[in-house]
C-alpha cells in the first residue's frame, strides 16, 4: 500500500440512508480538506459483505462515513468483521469510521463494536472540551461553543468506552467524540444536517472537517 496515496471519503448512500443526506454532505465536503488535500468523495450503495469488503480494502479509503439511517441497517457478520478490521488497522491517514446522526446511529455503533453507549438529549449550546483539544488538534481553531440546530441527540459520556475523547459536550452529553479502537478511531457527530438551514450549518460542518482529520 502506497503511503503517499491520496485518501478518499467513502460515503454510504444506499436504501437505508436518510433521503437528501448524500447531497447535503457532498456539498459540505466539497469545500473541505482531508490531510492537506481537497476531499475526494466516493459513494457506495450496499452493506452486503462483498460491498463492505471492497470499500474497507480499497487502498485509498481514509474515512468511511455512514449517514443518518432510515431504519436499523442489516449488516452481515462478515461485513461487521471487515469494518472492525478497517478501524483496527488504521493510522494517521486511514482507519476513521464516522457516523453522523443520532440515537439510531449510536445503536449501530454499539452493534458493530459491542459497546454499551447510551444515547441522550441535552439542550445546547455545546462547549469545547479543552481537556482533549490540544494546540496541534484540528479542533483547536474551532469556536468555543456550537449552537443547537436541527436534530441533536448525543452520547451519555459516563457510558463511553474509557479510550474516548469528547470534543464538544454539555452536562455530560457529548455531541462530537471519537473512540480510539486499536490503531484507528470511531467518530460520532450528533447532527444529521437534514433540518439545518444553509446559514446555520457552518459550526457543525467545521466539526465534520475536524473529525475526518483527527488522528
């Protein structure tokens, strides 16, 4: 595998994905960078074991992003194993599995990785957690707080695995966090972008860019 190969974001757009999210996220990513290069977005439409293996084994797959789901997805046991392997074998520019959404997506993360994370709502705004935002972090330049817009349903922090980092939270509920899993990371952003106006999305879209670049 070529260390210098450009990385892509692979975005799931199949039948389980909420309608409209693909174009919203593609529009957001079009103006962002992944490890110093413009984001290249590739889409895939199936969660069967063959499709997941093709994506997780793709040499250019740096980030695999799942959208807010319409219903709980049917993910084959072998696909689940490949998703875990993708994260486990990650490094600074590869091995990020990112979920965007709310309580349903928290359930999918629990299923894939045998976690017991509890989804929980708390009203915004949400504050930057300085404990985990270092000077060299992609979160360092972001605002001290993000507002509650659209549908925000986060993770109850006491239920997070011990190797987790919450970057924005309030009253014990994280709305932007990453969980270290061997060499890679599982990231969750509690925002589905579906009911967010264009002029409201900037603080949350900046979080997308920070999370796909988190090492």
